[in-house]
């Protein structure tokens, strides 16, 4: 096993970044002494830590650092950086450099960054691969994003079920180095069909005379390349796995999924949903050019513009009422806003429970009843309070009553839509999370204005 | 190693839940035959899968299932369920049952659920613990939530650096079972000071005559119990770790952190931030009583009420202008809404980059300049579009101009606050994520109304 580059402790990571930035802060072009110091520092870093430094630098400084990194590490670093930063690095490299970098990667790794590489580079690399690796790359590229197939690797150690532990141990000794995250060996028969697993911890404490079949674990989780990565991640979490075998439809071992890929996946999904909720399409390089950022953000703003425009038209329909009682204009955003917040609370909780598989067919009605209960309670509490406030400011009992009633009704609308939107989307097999916040806010905005101004028109003006 | 209960494959998990719900769906009280079948099914499940079933059932059905679970599994299942569901289960148990359940847990596990147990139960359990475990429990309870100390366990295997691999192997054979997630042994000297680690994968492929000191890995990540769990999780992700030693200030080995605890932590943090963004204080049991849900949600609604009220007062200050030109009432929510969305995009991206440690002192100005650029571009694009729409509806050039200008200014305000809010919070050592969305929306709502109505008052009425 090769000694890994220094792994930084928690405080060292920030300190390292600070020093790099200080070195880069000198007059450009950097004097030779600083370049030498910088290069020495980078050489000692783990690839993931170089990736961390690259992500934290503005474009110009980033490329200075990138040029100093030893070419034979380019591949592993490209794997570690975020998609947005990878693009900027790849854009700075010529075909030859890209081919050299790609050739240092294994098939499953290559598949991970293939989308960012020019087709000509991929082609050249594929030509240079041995047949088995080429087949693996083809397989890895064929699985859709978000599937187990797209996350798995091919670095497992398989042993036959009809040999002794002694033979297994001899076989392992000949390997010199076991692949990372080998916590268990996969046991297969003559046809490569998975029979069970042999945890290293069990191998180590067992009598070497025993046969593999006798001590292997039969009940292990196996995955299929078509399984959703999300489900596999849940299985890793539930069963505290470090690795799991991946088999094809006929039960033959074809690869494995390891916990490090699962951790990366979980982190990425969590980041994506956080960004998506705020209306960013992709992870954004913080130092991206203005135009790139604009492209990443405009779609959401356009959607928002449409929903805001609809809400505006609802208000427009009641302009006469507002002209007669201008207090309505000041009070209406409160009704809409609280409804939106309450609806987002409901929908977020339900979308989460759905993602965890916790809501099954028969319980939707129960759920709606509960949310309706919360909405009515909220409606009475906040409606009364807001009615009182409206009365305090405008001294108009009827206005206060309309305010309170509109609040209650909009909260009921928010609860209904908060349950109905995920229910409908789940029914039609759509991801209930996508755009749920926009949809509910659109309903409670337009709905809130309509309810409040409509009631006011009926009872006040 | 004990054969684990069946681990369900991805599809089996949902199917199992469906069958349980069907069994529970029969007339109450359940006939004996269904209870027997249910119990048989539960006995065959992994603790995490029972937890999954419990979380997906309404309270009444949940307690039926909980009563059927074998008492000696209560402890491990309590560990697996969400906080909200754990409370409902604990509330259904008497002291004796709780003590019995708690006694099946190890010190670090007990510490995880101690907050939910009555003090009298904790006390009784502590009395029954051997001195070493009691000390560990005390240590585990002393570390604050979100620290490595709160996540670590004590199940590591330590070996001395002055023995041969032969001796290590003999020692391990005597242990019969290694603790879960033992991918490496920790190498210590006579004083328990950590000297390095010995990966099992390296032990297995090495010549047994060699000494531990000769083949151990020196450069391994070590953690301190005071380290932030977030930083430790980042280290696990960067270096693809399965386990890491935890040492005290004098370098003595006191425990270890394993990847399963890290995965749980990452998942929980991600869930919490998702819930917090929607204004839910805790993870909520989907089937919680109405009053519990109300309590979980009211605080956020109250805050929202305050900000909405402020915005309403801003509008109130311009009632005269609105009365003269009632189109303002219909157009103003668009200006506020787009500003809020754009501000949320900026702040989300910056908060994320801050959490990853990617923004250092000198780059804030660069960041502000970039966001300002995006805001100006957005302002020109959307301002022009909105101005055109306003003109189309109201045929008023001045109104269209005010609309476009207000849009531009509110986007600039959104960008400024989107950078300034996290900057200020980070400066004062606060978590920049907490409430960032409320703050920015409050600014862009009130600010948007003020800018638009103010400009309108100046130029139109």
C-alpha cells in the first residue's frame, strides 16, 4: 500500500488555504520563489485538498495553482472538484493534457467526468483502453445518473466458495494491496454468481482450515445496477454498510458500491436540493463569470415572474375595491405571506416523509385531516391576532372580520394544497420535491389575494 | 459473528410495510392470527427496518406494533427511530421497560437517547453500569451536540507498536468478533498514545513476521472530541474514511469515529436544514397530534407575521399614492417577489460556499462585485420586461419607467443584502445559514415596496 499524501487535520485545512492565498497575493506574475514554495506545498497535499484549494480561488488564481499541479495528478483532482470548477479547469487544458489526465483514471472514474470532456478526448482514451476496461466504461456510461450503476466501481475482490480460508489468505497476500474500502470479499461460484460475502474481520478471526462456504455471510444486501441510488443510500444508512455487491439480473457479480461513493452522493443530493429550493439550477462556482451565473439563475426568476404576474392580475381584478378602501392594499400581503409560509411547512414535511417512503396509500386522508386541524388552529390564532391588529390600525370592525376570515381560509387552502400537490405528483410518478415550493407559494399568493379582496368586495365596499 | 437478521432489498422494504399495514388494517382489536403473523414478521426484521415501519404508522397502529416487538430489541430500535417518533414510543413505556431497554445499550448509544429518557431512568441505568462504562457515558454526555465527542464510540481495537503481526493475529483470533466498522486497528504505545493505524487490508496481505511499527500507517487523520462534527464529516468525505481515531489533548487514544455515524450525521443535518428553511423547528412525526405540530410551527409563523407586518406598514405609508394610482397595488408584489427570489439565490450560494470554507477574507469584495454584476444584468433584463408589461396593461410610460427602475434597484438591494447578511453573521461567528432566508426576504419585501411606492410618489402622483 502506497503511503498516502499527508491528510490535513481540521484546522490545518483552513490554514493551508490561507497560506496559499497569501502566496498568490504577491505581485503578478508571481516571483519564482513563491512559485517554488507553492508547488512544494501542493505536492504534499492530498488530491481532495488540492480540489478544496482550487474551489476556493477566483479563476485567475485557480489557474495559476492548476498549472503548478503535477500532470500525473490532474486526473484524480478533476474527479474531486465540483462540476462547475471542473469545467473551468478543463477549459484551460488542451486535448493532449486531457487525454493524459483521463488515462490515469479507472473506467468508473472516467465515466463520472465523461460528460465534461470533449468527445474527441473520450474517443482517444477509449481507443487506448484494454478490452475489459473499455467494456466497463461502456457499462458505466450506460447507467442513468442517480442509479446504482452510475455510482458503482469494479475494484472488488471475489473468491470462490469451494476453497479454504488458507487459500484465500494466500491469494490475498499475492495481491499486495487490496482495493480501498475492501471490508469484505465477495464469494462467487464457478459462474460468477454471488453466493455470499466474507468480511475481512471474520476472515481474520477464523481458523484457516475452514472452507469459505462454511463461514461466509449469506444474508447480505445485494444491489442491482438499475436500483435508485437514493434507495441504495438508504440501505447503507439503515444497515451501516461499508460496501455492497452489485449483481446483474441473473445474479452474477458485476461490481460493488462503497460507502465513500454513497457519502459523496448524499452530500451532492443534499446540496442540489438546497440549491434547487433557492432556484439555482446547478451548483455554482462562487467566482463564476456574471453571465454564467445569470444563466444558472434566470429560469427560476422567469417562473417566479409568471406566478407574480398572475397574482398581480388577481389584484388588478379588484382595483375598484382597493381604490375605495386603500387599507386593503396594505393588508393583503400579510394574508398571502402567512399562507405561503404555512403551506411551505406542510409541503416540506410531506415531501420529506414521501422521500423516506413513510406515507402509504391509506394514510393520505388521515394526513389531510391532521393538516386541516393544524390549519384551523393556526387560522383561529393568527386570524384573531391579525383581525385585532387591523382593527387597531383602521378602527373598522368589518375590515378586521374580513382579515380574520381571509387568514383562516387561506391557511385552509395552504394545507389542502400542501397535501394535494405532493399527492398528485407522487400519483403521476413525479418527484414531489421538484418545484413544490414555487407551486404552493403561487397558490397561496394568488389564492390569498383573491380570498381577501373577494371577501372585502362582498362585505366592505 | 452473529448472523444478522435479514436485510431487505430495496423493493422488499416497501412491500414489507404494505403487508404490515394490511395486517393492521383488520378490525380492531386485531384477531390473534394477525398478531401472530405480525410478530413473526417483525422478529425477522433488522432493527432499522422495524424503525422504518414504526415511523410510517399513525400513532395507534404504531403502538400495536411496538407492543409486539421483543423487549430485548427495544433499545436498538429506539436508537434507530427519529427523535419525534422516539418520544411517542418512550411515552408508551413504563420506567421498568425503559430501564430494561436502556441497559441493552452501550455507553455511546445511551448518550444518544439520554435526552429523551426520564432522569430517574438514566439514574437507575447509570447505577447498574460497570465503572468503565459509567465513565464513558459521562464523557459521551459531556460533549456538546455537533461535536466529534458526541458521535464517537469506544469499540476500537488497539494494538501495541512493539509486537509482531503474528501476535496481533493471535490476539484478534481470541476476540472472536471484531467491532463493526473495524477497517483498521489503532496502534498505541505503552501510554496509550496513538502512534499510527494498521489497516486490516494491510495486515492480511503482510508477512506475519513483521513488526507492527514497520508496516503501520503514520499519516492518518486523527480527530479530537472537541472538533466540530461538520469538519470531521468533511474529512471523512475528502479522505474516503471508514473510521478515524479520536485522541485527547495529550494524544492518547480515547475512541473512534466511524463512517456510519458520519452518514447518520450528514443525513440529519441535511434534513434539519431543509426543515429549518421551511420553518419547522424539529423533524416532525408526520402523524403527530395537531397541537404538537402547531408548537413545532408557530414560532416561524410569528416571525413571518412580524416581517409581513413591517412590509404592510411600509405600504400603509404610501396609501395616498395608491389611492391616486391604484395600479401600484397590483404591480408592487411583483417587484418585491422577484427581489426576494434573486436575494435567496445569492444568499444560498454564499452560505453554502461559506459552509465549505471556500470564501476567505480577501475575496468578499470580489464576490460583491460579481453579485452586483448579476443584479445589474438581471435588473436590465427583468426591469425592461416588466416595464413593457406594465405599459401594455396601463398604457402609462412613466409608470413603466418607475416599474423598471424599481425592479433594478430592488435587485441591487437583494444582491447587497445577499452578500452582506452572511458576511456580517460570519464576522460575528454566527452560523450564516440560520434564518438567512427570512432576513433577506424581509429586506426585499419591505425594501421593494418602499422603492417602488417611493419612486411612484416622486414621479407619478
